[in-house]
């Protein structure tokens, strides 16, 4: 079992201390990083804490006290310094969204574990299995936007980065031993090309709610009005949408079209407290939706039979390959690449190489088999 930290982390909430930390981190070859956000408690999520660990020291950077973190940009962009994350994609998206950082040289311990065929890849599970370390989970859903942060919260947050360098070293050695390092590096490079715009918090539209596609035009119009009402209330209260009214509740109201308090009381998922608080706004939204022309449905770009057949062939090949390797299917070939291959139907190795330009290891390993699979039977 690894020894726990024997000295407290350094809190960084002053500009001078942040600049000193940035200079220190730029002298390292490896830095472990984690973030904490307030997605469960705020209308617009933000990064509320950034943890850094290097051998012998741990640092807690407070973005709420230090809204300008541009001095850390050089660290994240420097290809000579490896930044170690666990489940890097979400952290990178949040850091890109809030601070516009660019990223190079990332090691993702969760993706490394997935490539190695691990099934329990959560950080707590991995630390327990690898090091015998038990992490208290009660702060996983804490409100990291509150201040001051308690010593217990800081101790919890510190452990999310404290063990990452040692975990990385174990996984790296196993990747090398199994000849999978090139595959892992391929995925690490891909994750640095995050698109923060795809995760911006916008008012949800009716067609994003599960079950909305089965509604008739009038119900769709009402659902859109309900979504707009919920967004207004969430923004006003600075709460995430689900803490105001659930998607299920909005969908049930749109299906039933209640126009009275009693009818609203019959909605199964609407609590009495929610009904008392929102009945006026909900009934007004229903009426407004019924008086409004239905919103246009998104265009359904139907794929041709040939594309669908290639998709099925490729998915079957990927599933069988993953089964033999004892990994998840997307480790063999990411979904978006598989779909692009099915749509464009490359005829030659050169055509396929272009589609897989970000996946050179996979192209060398699987390129011939992919071409054989999609052309062994010409789609009808």
C-alpha cells in the first residue's frame, strides 16, 4: 500500500503565488492534473478548483479567487511536459471552455487502463486495486463553487492528482510490455484536440429530450414552451435545469396538455412542491405552446441502404475484434471514424489512410481488414 501525503497541499489564491507556481511547473517533466467543477449546482458550469501534483508537492489553484489563469497556458501547451489526467476529455473541455488553454502531451490514465482491458476504470477503483488506497467518495457530488472550501474537501481533491504519476508509471510499463504504447499515444493526441464549443450550456431544445420524437406537432410546441420556461427559471435561480424540473416532467406535461391546476396535479413526476411553485408558469407555458405554431422538426438525413449495410459490417467486425482483445469496441475503432468510413466507402489503402490520418497505429493494424470487410460483399 502506498503511503498517503504527509504534508498539506499548498493553496494558490493570490496572483503572485499563481505566477510562482506556473514557473515551477514549467521546470517539470511530468505534472498530474485534475479539476473540480460545479455542474450539479449552477446554471452555467465552471471550473472551481484545479489540482496539480509533482513529486513532493501538491497545489490547489482557486479559479474563483483568480479569474485570470493565463499564466498556466504555457504549461498546458508545452509538448515537453507531460500532463497526466484521469479521464482527460472532460477536464480538457472544461479548461478549454473557461480559460481557452491549448493542450499538448497528455497521458490519460483511464484511457490507458481501457486499452489494457481493465473493466473497473474509475479512479477510486484503480487506486484501490493498484495501491490499496481507499478514497472517501462522499465529496464526489460536493458543491465546489462554495467558499471557503473545507479542509476535508481539499484533502479529497488533493488525492485525485496525488497518485496519478505513480499510476501512470505502472500503466506505461504495461503498455510497453504489451506493445500498446503507440495505440495509447494515438488516443492521447486525439483527446488534446477538444472542442469546448460542443459542450457550451445552452437552453435545451425540445428534440433533445428523450421521447420527444413521439409527440405530435401541438405537443412539440408545448414542450418547446416548457423548455423555455424551465431555462428562464434555472437562469434566475442559478441552478442546473434538472434541479428545477426534470426532462421526464416536461415530457409528461407536453403529452397531457393540462390547462388547470387539477389537471397539473395529475402529472406523476411533478411533486407537490414543484406544482405549488411552478403551476402558474407551467400552465401559461402550456397555453402559449398550444397557441403557437409547432417548431420545425430537425431534418432527418436518412442514410442509404448501402451505408447502413457497411455500418453493420464494420460494427460486427469491430465487436468481434474487441471480443478477442478483451477491450471495449471503441478502443478498436472510435465510433466517429467507423461512421465516416461507412459513409465514404474508401476503395483503396490510400483512401482509407486519409480517413484514418489521426489513427496511424490502427491503420497499420486494421486497415487491410477494414477494407476487406466493407468490400467482401458489395452492398446491394
